């Protein structure tokens, strides 16, 4: 994908990523009557591991994030979010392809759900 790169997240990115989570998840959670911004914020904050989180940048602009978290016997893909206005453009497909390449190179299985 053209002009797409990943950057290391830091603790200073927490608020940016919480905001992303709220924007990305709100429509689907509202549709099932489960949107609770306080709960969503707390869940992300409790699980945030900046050392395993990457920002997704397109043309230098922030468009999303993902976390590839090491667990006992696998890697766990967590907190994979894209800004709503960037969804449907192939970014998610590209990111998943890159992540599958990483897990294959590391010879580690991965999980998407806990």
C-alpha cells in the first residue's frame, strides 16, 4: 500500500489512541446498545502496552493502530483500529498481510480473539 508505514507508540499516545478506539467502535457498539465511553476508555487504558503497539501512518498522517502482544504460546492481535473515514480503502487488509508475515517469520501462532 502506497505511503503506509508503522511507528512505535509511546505512553504519550494514550489519549490519541483512546479517542481512536471510541471513534472506531462507537457505531457498532451503539447498534447493539453497548456503547459506554467510560468503559471503553478504561478497557483500553488497562490493556495498553505501548512497547507492543504501532501507529499506522499514511502519507505521514495518523490513520490507526494495532498491538501485537506476546503471550505464553502465541501472539495476540489486539486493539486494531482505523479511523472511520479511512476504513474500506484496503488499509486493514494490507496491515493484516504484514502482520501475518511477521508471525510467520517469527514462527509463532497468532490469535485475534482472546
